[in-house]
C-alpha cells in the first residue's frame, strides 16, 4: 500500500513483510513497526529549519541539516528544501491515510 509519494521518494507498506519502507532520493529506510516509523516522523516534524541552519552555519558540510539514522553511524544530510520534501513525504497519518500538517513548516512564498 502506498501511503504517500513525492518527486523525491515514496512511503509504503510492503504486503509481504508488513514493514513500512521509506525511499528518499538514494536512501532507503525500513521500519519494522508503525511505532518506529512514527518516532522518526515525529523527530522530523520537530526539526526547526531556521534554528538548525543557524546552529550548523559553520559546518564544513554543504548540507547543514543533519538527521541521524540508526544510532548516528549514518546521517541524512539535507538542504532546507530537501527537508521540507521529506516532511511532506513522512508526516503522514498511516492509520487515517491523511497528511499531518499540524507542524509542517513550508514557505509558500514565491520569492
């Protein structure tokens, strides 16, 4: 079952293994339970883009938003637009099949 799709990824539940899979750009994360997926989605929801950019302004990395995956040995490295797209993809209420935009921070300005 496909829960959500963007131009950069897909969020779906596999019929055979019952896991929730997240594909985003060239990264794949497999969540063995809905609870582990929700923990990840809540973490994403709570990231303040402006505060994170300010905190990492002197980081040598081009992408200033760092999201640890699996204990921190691997990280998502994102630009603000990539994080917004990842949030659009992941802030999805799987049980109701509706997007949870209560804390989605998207700049809709055309500037």
